C-alpha cells in the first residue's frame, strides 16, 4: 500500500488483495466511484452506469443486467461472428508484410461488434463510421485531464455549473452524444412501431425496472449507449491489440492458436459451442489481460473515514486499485512479468487468479459484459491468426501508456502475412 498526499487530496494505492476485496466486494457503498472519474467522463457518459453511485446506479443495473445474462450470449454470437469475418476480409489487402499500427484495426472490429450487437448495423453504417472517428479524437483529447478531475467541486454544487475542460474534449463528446442520440431516437420510433430488431438496444430500452416499472428515457438510454460503446469497444480493442503483439513475441503460442482455430472453426458450420473449444486462444486472451489490463486503475472514494493497515483514511480520500500492479504482484504470481498462458491450467495460477485477477473489476460493480468480452476477444483473435501470421516491427516496439485504456504510446506496430495453410 502507498499513501500520497497533495495540497488537493490524499490518495491511497492498494495492492493488497485483502484491501482490494474490502473496497470492491465487501464494502462497495463505503468506497463508491470517485467524483474525479465523473468529472472527467460525464461530458461523454452523462449519468451512465459507469460513473453513478447509490440508488441511481442500482436502478440502472437492474434494467441493464438482464440483457447480459449468460443465456443471452448465444443470441448475440452471430453479431460477433459477422464482425470477425468482416475484420479478416478488411485485413487481406494489408497483409503483405508492411508495418501496420494494429490499434486502429482492432478499434474498428471492436466497434463493429458493438454496433452489430446493439443496433444491428455494421460499423460501415454512416453514423457508426462517424462515431468511430469521433471516439479516436475524444481519446486523443485526454478527457480525464481537467480541473474537475484534479479538484472536484463540492457535492452541493449543481451539475450545470461549468468545469474547465479542453475544447477538443467538449467538442468530441458532444459530437459522439449527438450521433448516439440519433440512433436511440430512431430505435425508440421502431420500438413504438413494433418493427425494432431483437438486439441489445431493444432489450434494454424495453426492460422495466422490476422495482418501480420505469424504463430508460431516450436521454438515459443515450448515456448508457455511451458507456457500452466506450467500455465495449475501447477495452476490447486495447486487449486485442496487445494480444496480437504478444503473439508476435511468442511465435510458438501463435502457431498453437492458429492450429487450434484451423481445426475448430469451420465457416460452413457456425455454432456457438465452438468458442468453448478455443482453449488456447482463451488462455492467451486471459494472459493478455493480466499483463495489459485494458483499464489500468479503478478509482474509488472514501465516503466515510476508514482505516487501511493501521493508517487513517479520511473521508473524501481517493482509493486507487491498479490491476496493472496487482496482476504483476511478485508475492502472488509465478514469473509475474512473463507471458505464460499455460499458467491458467495449473493450481498455482488458478489460486493467484482467485486472489489477484480483476480485469473486469469485482464485486457488485463487476462489468456485466465480461462474458461477452471474453467471447469476442477469443473468437476474433482466433479468426485473425487462422488467416494471418503476425510479426514484430523491430524498430517500433510499443510502449504502454494509460489513456482511457492501456494503449501503445505511438501505437502497436506489427506486420501481417498470409498463413501457408489455406483456411476452409
């Protein structure tokens, strides 16, 4: 554990599994989401499930959770499959050995998955394409760097009181929200007319709160779509980019995943159960999120005085939980900085994961789309390696940096070439 004091706030970095469990699982109401997170992301996410707390968050979760129940994953699998096939098709003309920044490519396919699953439209749709480019510009604006994140205003200050944010952050957030609202309004009209497709957006918009019967208004739904697009594509895109990099670093695992994919995946007979057979790919994706967790830290705030390891934690103190550090804890993991997907099959690896593996957070606020993300990442990684071989670009090795997610400072540069084996 580490304590940091500044003139503006006190912060505690917790890297003790017992403290992490206390904050995320045992006492989530004592340690709600930090106001600094809200200040940085509210221009884009409004009052979405990702940054709200208390009764407001509980209501949102009751409406959203049914759409991501385990049985529903089979129903959205076709959207994941179609997006993965489209991604391979887009890569064919690029797979000639030239250096490529794969981050825009993984962002493209991840956003394609989300648009197909949410709104039954591909990313090539005009609105979806505009959102794709706006999201990249929004991330580049560094939305978490603002005066409100450094020194949040007191809780009693109304939300409409202006905070300082960069012009780029405000403009890109407004552009994205306008595009999202157009999609939500179109879907609301389809729901009213009885012509809406049975996708995630329709399910969420038509699901009533089991306690009071209320449904999301179009404005509320726009907030939720913002976090689905941000969390659903940004995190998956980051993880997939790092997975491809690690495959270039470990060619023996790359060949193993490719051989498995060639054996298991038959495009002529698509079935959801094949994902369970992609065991090597799943292990690689899990190991990728251990070494390069898409969300590098979770920010919480002490709602009341507490004590950590005999140290007083004042009310309002920031509590930082870092998957990046916890996933590389030297006292928990064997070879913590090494890439070893086989660790997930041994008792030591499973025990370490139980104590210190939280790529999707933990407790009541665990990501509802965790199973969706694992299925997506596993299948897309298999589909890409089934058709292409990836290799390092020696003079452009990536340097991880924390933006909205863990990304390469100057991208993740690799080269792709067709595999010798011809896929079925």
